[in-house]
C-alpha cells in the first residue's frame, strides 16, 4: 500500500504565520503517525517546493523512517522532500505531465491525470479526457523507457470515481488482459523506440498537459515530424515490439538479429508469424488486418512477441 502526503498545507495557520513551528509540530509528527499507524510500503511526498530540504527537516525525517520506523526495512520514498530535491535526490525520481523520458540512473515514475486536471474537476467534459488509445500508448511509451505510470484517479465530493474514469480503466484493463505480457515485469530494450524520419518536437523536462502528445508522436504527426513506429520491451524469455497502428503486410524491425530459430507471435491471437533476416533488419510477415477478429480495445496497440 502506498500513501500520498502533501507537505504543503495552504490554509493551516502555522503554515501561513510560523513555518518553522508548522514543520516541527505538525508536519513531522503527522508523517510519523501516518507511517506507524498504516505501515505503508511507499510514502509519496508532494508540495515540497516552498521550503528547502533543510527547512523541511527532511534528513531528520528520512533518518527516522529508515532506522526507527516500523517499516524501516521495506519503505520506499520518492523525490519530493524539498526545493530542488526533485529529480536530484530520492528513493526514485518522478516526472509530471512530461512526454519524453528523462535520463535517470535510478527507477522513475511519470504521474499525470486522465485529463488536464490532477484529481476530479467538475468542469471537465468528455473531450477533456484522454482517449483509451492515448492512455494505452502513454503507458507503453513510459514502460518502454523503464518508467512506471502513476495515473491519477480523482473521486468526486461523495467519494465516487466518475463513470468516464471507470470506463477508461476498464478499457485499459481489457487491452492489458491480452497484451500484459509485453508490459508487466519487462525492461527496456533496444533504445525503447523505432523512429521514422523527421524532426522531433517533444523534449524531456517540459510539461504537456494534454495526452494528445502521444497521438501526435505516433498516429497524427505534424508535417515533417518523426513518429514512434514501434515501442520495445523485453523480459527473460522474449522481446516485444508494440506498434501504434497495424503495420500492413510486413513489419520491419531495424538493426535486430534474433536467433535463427526464434519464434514470432501476434499476442492478441497467439498466431505464429513467419519472419526473415534482411541484412541488419528482420521482416515479419503479417496477415491482412484482422478487423473481424479483434475487439475495439485490441486496436489501441499491436504487440508482437519474439522469443529469445
């Protein structure tokens, strides 16, 4: 179980008038009580930006957490424990509403909402929410670069998850029911993507609130822009190639030489596919687009398995 904790508390009188007292008599005791009472596996700090780690007394808190708390042997923390700490220090690093994976030397996680807002926003309409395909491709994009997707689900004032959020989760789940082998317990492989020719618009460390960025990176690029043709993952037994759209009659994976006896399968149907080596590339022969045999959620992305 993971718990979220906001360091920042906008309207607490001590926060507004005596931040040192707020930290010593409210923040630190409250976090300790939270940890000792619920024994979380993960402590996700946020709202750290107004004070330095020294002012938050984060070293004091973390020393207690990892040496004295009930969960000292198992607890994991993120990187939001003081101004300028994010992406520099922490158990694992976090990004927020970003499009391209940063170059981290440790585990990382992208967090974002289903739409423009983080949490429930009663003013958002259906068009403000990401499509199920955008959410699936977003997940694939992040996992292929070694990251974890923390997708925010915001309950309304009565604690109910809005129906559109429920629907999106179910749609993603149906895709994962068939293609989860290419996502769960995998690691990056082969540079994460295969790009087409063209310029690349999106950069790391910049915010992209709308999920349309992944659609523009894959299916609807601007003129002259490159697209991510294939996403790659791997586990101990196989490589996986995930395409945002049906490749046509053949799928070419550049600069890849599998074992001569490697087997290739289309994950959704389990169908065995023929392949051949063409110089440095492999070419996989595909059937006609199997529209009759695929449910709508299966078309969010097409996963191919190549045995090691």
